[in-house]
């Protein structure tokens, strides 16, 4: 690979990493607002309205699209590096929020201590739960993705994209809701409803992002003249 192509590939990897980390950190900061989306009408699952979910779920599926894209083009090692960087960024952002929460607000501050604490007070618990779930889900996603990539010899991109995402998203949803219930942030009677609702929403988004993955993989392979299953070695 020419030096200019290697520099371009590294820049793309850097920007994908920035999008990944931003999506992850933002999802942890905005999670306390909930919204509803009812394409099937007023359906309830175990007492929970279907798709009444946290806005924090909106940017989160983007992280799985990005790790799948990085896995496909740059390999498993680089995908795992982005996941590790995301964990570090999330805990660093949590530390900043905690520090900001401790600092006393002045009288003329647009947000007083009570309002700021009300918005961010649950962040430490939520971030811990999210990070434990995220850690398990992302590494599972990457491992399964590359398992199917080996089995299919680089073919059937849709299969490894969806099979890896389905299982990892279930692990993520089950774990984060379970931990939030365990920490008494959420009541246990909402557990099954929130798990099913969150999982189905993530699956819906995963199915939507498959054409985007095909498009970006196609563009990358064309630009860098990659064969099916071939990866760019950024460390070479």
C-alpha cells in the first residue's frame, strides 16, 4: 500500500474512533430522558409500553455499526482498541461530571446545584451499569463477527453483521437493565418489559444499518483495492 493510502486509512480509522467514542459518551450523558415510538400502536410487554425507551439508546447502535466496519476493514485488533478507548473515555467523562457536581454553583448560574444534580445524580450508577454491559457486548460482537468472517471466508457480510449484533445487543440490554434494577435505579417489575422493548428496538436499528455497512465497506474496498476478506494492516 502506498504511503498516502496508509495515511488516509489511518485518518479514516481515527475519525471512526472519534464517532464511536462520542456516541458512547453521549449515550451515557443523556440516558435519563425517555421517549416513545409506537409504530405498532399502544402495545405493552410485561406492563411496559413497547418502545418507551431512553434517548440514550439512539446513538448507541452506531457504536456497533462502527466496530463492525472497523472489524471488516482494519481487523479485530483495531476494533478491540476502539472498544478499550471508549471505556477509558466513558470513565473519564464520568469523573468530569462528578467533579462538576461537587463544585458549588453561584447565584447567577443558569443551573443551580439541585437541577444539575437532578440531571446527573444517577450518572455514576448508570455509567457503571452501561460500561459493564457494553464491555461484554462489544467484545462478544467483535468475536462473533470474526468467527463468522472466518467461517464464510469473508463472504455474506449481512450474516456476520446481524448475527453478531443480535446476540451482543441482547447481552447489552439484559445486562444494563439487570444492573440498573439491581442498583434500584429501576424497579424489578419493569425488567422483562424493558429488556424486550430495548432489544427489539436495537434489532430494528441493526437491520436498518446493514445497507449502510454494505455501502461503507464497498467504498473502502474500492478506494483501497481490497479483496473480499482482506484487511488493512495499520501497524505495518
